């Protein structure tokens, strides 16, 4: 039996919902062969029963192609069209409300809820002026979370990489500040303990070990 399939050529051909379905499978399935078959079924939009008619070479070639798409560099896309509307990324992160921040932080770390995070990051553009634009006021994730299930995967992954990099930069800045404060504390304590003549050899390593533990916990590299 010959089965013709439409293999996606780029991430924008895929949706967030497709990737969520695939990630749920990966989390609970141990068989690489079955995962490869399901990968083709999900992303090429065919039935699993049809994949069994593929020869091993065709399966491996298609899987390699899909993996290369997922491994390619992700670019941040701040505007895209979906369902007849143009969605724009939050113009100013500094103006993000506390509710937006909580909803974003709660949902962006789990693929099952990333569509809710997308509903925070992107909303319909209501007004444009040159390169600038204004988006709808935030009314909760429920407003556009279901719509975001159909968001192009390149937009989703680009936004997630953007926030990952931003978080790392903020973390490094925070840890650098902590390191500076800790060293100042060590210096003050050294000066104090030197006057009394003991205790300094126990105090300093303790603070240094604490700082190193924090760095390792967050994957920090100096």
C-alpha cells in the first residue's frame, strides 16, 4: 500500500497543539520506534495505522527531517496572524501587570499550559502607528488560550527562547549582585573577627559554599 504524506518543511507549518500532543507521548512512552511512528502521524497528519506501511528508511528520513526542524535556531517573532487577526507581543514588559506576570510564570514552564502563556504574551493588535502598536487589554488567559493552540510553532518556540534568555540574563544579574553583596559581607565579617582573633576560618568557607550552591542550583556559569 502506497501512502502519500505532506511532510512539513518548516516550524510555521506546525501548531502548538500538535507539539503538545507529541510531548505528552514522549513523557510517557519509552519505545523509540513507537515515538518515531507517532511523530510522523502527528506532524504529517496521517493515521498511525498508515505509518506501518512505510519502510524503515522512509521513517528514519522523515524523523531526521523533523528533528532538524526542531533543532534549528529559533527566531523571535513579535507579530503574526491567526484566525483573521493580527496578534502582537506585549509592547512593554515593564508595563506588564502583576496578573499577567503571575499567569505567564505559572504556565510557561509546562508544555501542557504553554497556550495559556501565549495568551498572556500575545494579544490582538487594536492600533498601529509606524512600527509601534497597541494590543487588547489583558482579561485573563481564557480569552485567547484556546486560539493559541493553533499558533504557529515557530512563533511559540521563538517566544519561549526569548523568555528563557531573558530569565537567564536576569538570573545572572541577580547572582552577580548576590556575589558582590556576599563578598562585602565576608570582608566586613573578616574585619570584625580579625579583631577577636578566631572564627574566621570557619565563617568564610561557609559563605563561599552557599554562593557556589546557588550558582549550581541555577546552572550559573561565571
